[in-house]
C-alpha cells in the first residue's frame, strides 16, 4: 500500500501565512527564539503592510491585529437591517399620500392604492388605510469578536479577483501558497504524473455567503437590487476546488469536495488518502476555504445560542468591557465559539513519487476516520460517532507506532470550540479513549482559542499546529483560560494553559479531532516527518533514501527562496485566467490514450475489466 506523504502545506488564517510554520509561530511567538520571532514578525508585516517589523510599536500593532480580535471587516456597531413598519394616515379616515417615479412603482399594484399621474415620469399614490413599509436601519451586533485575517491583508488585491467572493480569494491564495511551499513547480509535477492520477478535493462548508456570492442572491431582491449572473455559481460550496483546478493548478484530473460541516477538512483529506493508498491517484491537493465573518452568518449562529456574545463574555469576567482576544475559551468556563475565516491547503503525494521528485517530507497521513452518530435526539447534539473515529485512529496509530509510542509520543489537537457542550462531550470522548489505550496524561491542545472556528478549514488550522510542533517542539497552550472547568473529563488528559515544550525528536504522531454539526465526526492520525523517513527507509532502503536527499537539496533551496520572497512582500498568487487553455482540438486521441498539452504523460485508456469473472472478457 502506498504511503500518503505531506509534501507541501500552506494557506492563510488569523495567525498569518501557514507555509513554513509562520502561522504556527504566531501562536507560540513568546516561546520562540529571537531569530524565529524576527522571521514571524517579518512575515506578518509583509502581509499587513507594516514597515519596520523590528520596531516595538510595529510589533505591538501586529500582535493586536492578528488572531481573534474585535471585528474590523465590518462595523459591528452599524450592521445594516431593514425595520418593518405600518404606516397610517395622519388624519382618521384620510388618505396616506406620497409621490413616486413611475419606474419605481411595483409591478403588481397593491390593493387599496389609487394612482394619479402627475406628469410623464411621476405619479401620486393615495392609500386608504394602513400600508406596510421597510425602513433602512442599523443595529449593534451582540457579537463583536471573530478570528480575522491579519489586518491590512486583502487577498483580492493580489490578483484580478473580478468581484470574487472573499472565500474564493482565500482559496486562490491558500492553494498557491501550498503549491509553492513544495519547492517543485507545477510544470514539473505535470511532467511526471498522468493527468488522471492528479486530484483536487476542496470545498467550503457553507458556500460563499458574502455580497459577491449567495448573500447578494438572497438579499438583493429584498433591497431593491438585482442578483448578478455570478452570485449563483460563485456561491457554490465546491467552487474553491473549481477555482484551484481552473486558475491555479490547471488540473484535468479528479475533482470534488466532501462536505461534513466543521469536519470538512478531514473529510477531504480522507478521500485523497484513500485515492493514494489505492493507487488511483499519485498527487492530491486537499484543502478548504471559508469566509464566514459576515453579519448575517454571525447573527444566525448567535440566535442558535452558539456564539460568545459580548454581554456573556463580560459576565464571565465581571468586566464592563468584553475581552475580545479571549472570546474562545475551550475546556473552561465559556459561553460559545468564535467565527473565523481561513484557507488551508495540503499537497499529498504517494511515497514513490515523493522520493522521485526529491520532495519535502513534512509528515504523512496514517489514517482518517469518519463516522455518524446513529439515531440522535437532535441534529446539533453530540452522539457516539466520535468514539468510533477516535478508536479507529488510535488503533491505526498503535499498529504503526506501537503501544509505547502511542502512549508517550503523540499529541492531541482537539476540536475545542469553546462551547459548554463541547467541553463536556469532547473531553469525555478523549478521556475515555485515553483510558482504553493506556495513556495516562495525554497532552491536548485547542488552537481555536487563538484563531477561532473557521468551519470547513478548521481541521487544517489544527494540522498547521501539529506540523509546527513537530518542527519546533512547542505544543500551543490554551492561554485564553485560567482554569479547566469542573465538568471537563481530564483524569487521563493534560490541558496545558501555557505552551508545553516537547522534544520534537520524541514525537512520532499527532491526532486531529473534528466534531461537525449534524453528527459529522472525523479523526485523523498523522505521522511525524522523522517517523515517516524511517518508514520510507524501511520500504525503499538507505541507498534510495540517499538519492532522495540529493534531489531534495535543490527542492529545499527553491522552497526557501519562495519563503524569502514572500516574507519580502512578493507573494502574488498563481492565477491563470485564460492562460494555457487547452481546447478539444489540441488533444491527441486514439483508442489507447489521450495526450494533453502541458502534461508529460498521457491518459491511459487501456483499462482492466474489474468484472472479468462475470463477463469472461479481458482487457
């Protein structure tokens, strides 16, 4: 069976650019060395348009305008709404009279309206009795904290975004960052991998809901405007993947996007991993993008009772002002989750291809497991599925690493939303599974306390922290809390409230847990780069690994060059609109293959008959 190797990783979230661990280092910035702090502040400064990243004032600005903070992508003090009213004549028995342009008259004249033409363009309207009306109005949002991209970073300004919804802008940037982080050009990948053995699995969980997507589709008619021709297609949940195919990678291979609410990232990783294991695909780009920091989305979750409202935060702290930075408090006294925006993409190759290309080895995927809850009392309520996903993932880890390493050399990155229900139910699952596998004090991190809950890419935000811990040895502490709640199950768990130092050489695996709305449970087990190299050496031998290391030198150099350029502010995303387009006339087709310009290998049409025992016919 082929091993799915992580060869590139990137994107953008409230902590910054994810490639080369910059986003991770923002989480644990105070534990980093001076040199690593310098590189992280430099990276963030380039994104945010900040000069002098070494200056204390600039660094304070960068700290305050990253991670969870007060909403600045819209004004929470002035959220547009329309207030319903009934208008009555000023005099009993009189008429309500007003003047309109004829072109502003409704197509269907309401009952009770009397029209009198004043001139060619104007009409007087008289209404007997009352009339319904909507007045433009504004309200103050009861939730004013969110995980937002670093202030000043606008992905739409980096390419010809042409009114793309923000979620698609993030997808273009995130996929570009991940691909460039590999140190291998797209052309080189296409040269060695047949078109049909490449795949992109990407989506959003909610679709694009801002004013360039579904937001305008549903709101514009209610506001006297018309939807545009782009609102429907650009709002589709699978559109992040479509954009990566059409404008970033130019893939003609497999495509699709699994949707599993907050577990969506792991759902897509699972599909990609199974495709690589089976041999159907050799190169897979997996990721998600979501931009839900939209007033209507926030209000919708608030009315569900799911979000950390300002007044409830103030009550928790007995304070006259909300602590926006500490809005998300997993496994402690808390009041709800915090909406966030993010785009996370991962480049995964089979082990043979990774070695052939001299690819970077950031880790590998041991397994991803998905289970539903069975019959439920309610759609949002938790159930039994997460016990199964955790058990299967831990069973796989035990099989790969062994009992001792599972118990002593793994870390858990919890879903950790910051809701009262999550702190009880997820801690119960983790604690019971730790008991079952003999883990006495399992380190558990919850990085939503820093970046918030980005819905579809949330598992990718967690993976960024896993990869960073393997590189630098710091497990992000849950620093937004000062205690663990009494109803949290933690007899076999350790929830560090400060960054926990772990020797990276002692880490062999990491777990990511996701609990999605509706019973969409997923748990992923990931293998550290050191352990992955040992596995590859076991399979391929030291001579083969020596050849890989020689090829890897040039790849690492190119990857580092991209990182340096990006840190210097040179980070335009890959966006090829109308470039290198292949038409049907460009194809070379016969009964055995299809050759596509831009790809070094053909699509093989000589397909084996999987039902030979039924048909008696061979290929």
